[in-house]
């Protein structure tokens, strides 16, 4: 990242380069003044004609293109136009930064233009043609220059998502088109959240359900095909419920009778299904609106009792049967869902084994013994401010799940309580929520597994870390190799989990890394697994660096980033190619990673330093936030991309960093060796585990004050927050997962 002086110079130069040509005050600038007393030399005649020709060409020359680094009124108008068209979600700054460039690229792709991120003649013309026609009062006789891209006059909202067939809406967008999309999804029965105009997780899930129901590509992005499917089966006036009849969730079928409910669905129809099954005695779980294995089991029992096709899915036949009056006779004990859902019926041999935790001395806690003797750095460098990346004002930031804000006061005064404890043959180094009701615990080499749980704390599956590397195109010998799962991250739509392996076990892996290592030792590379959450199978294996630790995915699902502890670098994995495409050197012991919501920047905690690396995900250039504290380990970012939070393992504190200035605003001591943390979906609270204190702390982010500290089992090290239930899952390395209700 350039310093502020160079940015200013570049912007100034670019502004000068792109300024419109000024008409000369007099022809004397080009033609020598004629002396009426002297005859004009013949030698001047070609020069005069050449000068006049150049002058005419200069008047016809189009304005230079806008590109990254440009600033001025033209960029302001460009941003307004892109914002009105639904492509630009940032503040209007007049500076052409990465957010503006990304919006331009998205616009160019949608309109079949060369996606170079530069606003040239073709892009300008297309922007003007897509803008709304000006009102009569705004038309004057002078034709505007190509860069006078005034914001179009808003048109009344239409039921269509957009008038332009190529328009794309995706997670992170905030504009009137998203409002229309949400209304259409709501009418079709896929969306039950508030109409906010923000494309968040609930809107994305609704789009995914629509795409699955219509056999479309399931990417959670509302493109032309998805919108066409949404509009293909409008509710006819004859089928609409009369105004006098109140439609509630008590009926199944609802606004979209063709919608099939099945495992993984999440909407108000599932809530109504659960309520109906509960009333008829088949379901005794909570009304969550999520179609998990409890709901599926209840549906199967209902289908068996009614003589229906037993597939665990709620189609038209099952819906019709559910809407019939419930029989007077309750299900027999054999078919009773209560009996079927007894926790023992879900237990595996691992769950029923001795609950005594592993002896703490029987395994090494990675990262405990590495050298932390650091030279204090006197200089505190802050990243150059980029006005295009200025965060939204937190007070004005609208989250699609804003209904949770009404619980804020209760949460501030409430106390966390222990809800459930999971034990068994596990040694979880981390616990991560998929965003769709699954929780992955990575159990290292102590059990060579990833254990997957649902919201009812049931073990859904134990995934072994054994793979055949040759099957995935790697040159190691044939046969089975074992990994040692450390951390996990999910794609933004929850379809894939990416799991790092501390090291590999098998022929050819003879130089494993350790907790105290450096690149000169040339320790073995390891591998990243991709797990499909539909079938919970490993379907891709990607080679990365030595001792990969943390994993993060970009919200646009384009990249997967892995911090390599022993090779001191960052692996950049292309999620479409499923291979590493770049390595970025960072220094001693890179660990935590977080990516901003615009997928423009990644922040990496370098634990063997006082610093945080800032990686530009467009060109992979590197900058630093310096001297934030001793041994930064884990990072998280608030929903508005305004503040970065870092656990400082060497200080026992958590730091709050202003991303606009790079300055540490405040630190709070949560306990001995704060490790991982997670932030609530509204950004109001953070939850931090303290490894040596055997505690978990709830911190209010506004003033970094500790609201509550609860005791945990030995060595809490991983943590994840579920916004749907307001539950916090804590992974204790000693052999337990504890779930707290906030």
C-alpha cells in the first residue's frame, strides 16, 4: 500500500491527466501573430495547416478513460450512476479505488463488455444507455460530455428485480433492486425475513432454495435465469387468498405449493412444517425453521404412518396429508418420534466411550513453545487511507437480519448459561459453524477426524482424515495417507468446508514441521481438504505450504487463503481451479486470517511479530498495520468493515483497531492466553476463549468492556457463534465441546 504522499501525488497526476481539454483563449496560442507590414514566409504555411489540424483533432479527442487511482467530479458521477444501477455499494467519495473498480468490472461483465475495470468510451456509452431518461426539466440544448454520468431519476418500484436482463444481485449488495427481489421471494414463499434492501445470508438462502427447486445452478446469486424462474410462476389472481382471509404459518403449501422442503431448507415453511408435525405428535424439537435431521426423522415417521413414499422430503403428497385433520390415535411407541429421537439412538461408539478427558500432558499444544523473543519496533506505520474503502457508518449499516437488534438490550443484561456439553473421542482444536446449521470440529492427529454436529448437538458424521493422494492428482505413493485437521472455513454459501492439516502421515512425508520451525528446514508441505456439506465427503485435496494453520474464504467464493506456520507464507488457492495459485511471504508464524466483506483485502496475523499483514486480493500486493501488540494470533472484523479485532497472545489482551487509520483504539485483558474469538452478526459482542485461564469472555465491542466470563473445561481454544440460536460453541482441546446460550 502506498504512503499518503505518493497516493496524493498519483491522484493529482491522474486528475491532471484526465481533466477535460480547455478551449484556447485565442488563436494566438497556435498561430503566430501576423504582421500586416510583413509578407508571411512560405515556410510558415505547412506549420499553420499542421497546427490547425492538431487543434481540430484535440477538440474532437474524447475524454481520457477513468481508472483506478483517478479522482474528481467525474468519479463522483460514475459512483452515483453505478450505485443507482445497483453495482456500487460504497460511499460516494470521488476516488476511484478497488470498490469502484470491482463495481465497474461487474457492470462490464453484466453488459458483455471487456471487464478491464476501466471506464472507456464503450463502458461510458453503456452506462448512459442504462441510465433512466432525464426528466424534461433536466434536458438542455447542450449535449453532456461522456463522463457527465448524473444519477438517474428513480423510477417507481416494479415487481421485477431489474429491467435489465443481465443484472446480477449477490450477497453484499444493498439497493432497491434487492428490495424488489426480497418482495418477489417473499410472495413466492422462499423468503420470510424483513424487507431491508440488503442482500444478506437470509436472502442468499432464499435464492438457493429457489435455485434448487427449479434445477438451476446453486450459487446463491440472483442472475437472469434465477430471476426468470422466480417470475415464471406468478400467483394468479384466482389463486390468491382473499383479503379477508388471514394467511399464517399454520398451513403447509403456502405461497409456493410446488416448493419441496427437504433437509437443508431454511424458511418459514419449515417452521410451519415443524409446528404441524409437533401438533400431530411426530416432532418434539424446537421450532427453528431449519430442516435438519430431527425434522427429517419426524417427516419419515409421518410418511410411514400415512402410507406415503418414505423419502424424508415434504412434497405435494406429504403436504396434503399434513393438512388433513390429525387422527385421534397417537403414534404407537414403536413409531413415536420421541422414542426414535432418543439421544442414545444417535450415539456412536465414540460418544458412549469414557468421558474422561485426555491427559493434558499426553499431547503438545501447538504454538506454545515457539520463540517469542521479538525486537520491539519503534515505528508505527498505518496503512494509507483509501477513501473508496471507507466503511459504512456503523449506525447506518443495515443488516438483513436486523430483527435481531431488538434482542440487543436483553443480550446486554442477560447472562450466558451452559446449554450442552459434547464429549467422546475428540480433541477439538477448532469449532466452526457453516452458517447453515452444521458445526465442524477439527480433532488434529489425536483422533484423525473431523466431527460434524447439528443444532440439536447430534453427531451427524465422523469424517476420517485418510485420503488417497494419487486419486487427487498428487505424486506421492499409492495408498492411504492421514492428515491432522486443524482449522476449517466455509464457502460463503455453506456448500463447502475447507480444512487444513497440520501435517501428513504416510510414505514420503519424512520431515514434518513443528511448533518451532523456519523455512530453511524445508519441512514437508501439507494439504487442504475440501468437504462437500451435502454428503460430508472429501472431494478435493490441494497441496499448500508447511504446517498450514488458519483457513479463510473470500465472501465472493473466489479465493481460499491458508496461513503456513513453518514456511512463513500465505497460500492463495483458486476455489474454481482447486489449486494453489500464489504464495505470499509474510514472516515468522502467520496465523489468523480475515477477509473484508467486499473481498478486496485480507488481514493476516503474524504471530511471531507485533504486526498484521494487509493483502490486496486484486493484485496480491502487501502492506502492514504495525505495532498493534505482542503475538497477534486470531482476527475478526465487524460487519461494517470498520474495526478489526486481534487477540494478542503475548499480552493476554484483545485489541480493537480502526481500519481507517490503522490505530489501536483500545485493549482489554480477557484472560491468560486469549486464543480464538468470534463476533455476533450485529457486531455488538465478541466471544473470546482464554486458553490458560480455562474461561470464555463476552466482550461488548462498543467500549471493549467485559460483560461476562464463564468457566470452561481445560484449554478452550476454538469458538464459533450461531446467529440463528444466539449460541456460542467452545472447543476445549482437552476433549469437549461446550455450548453456551447467550
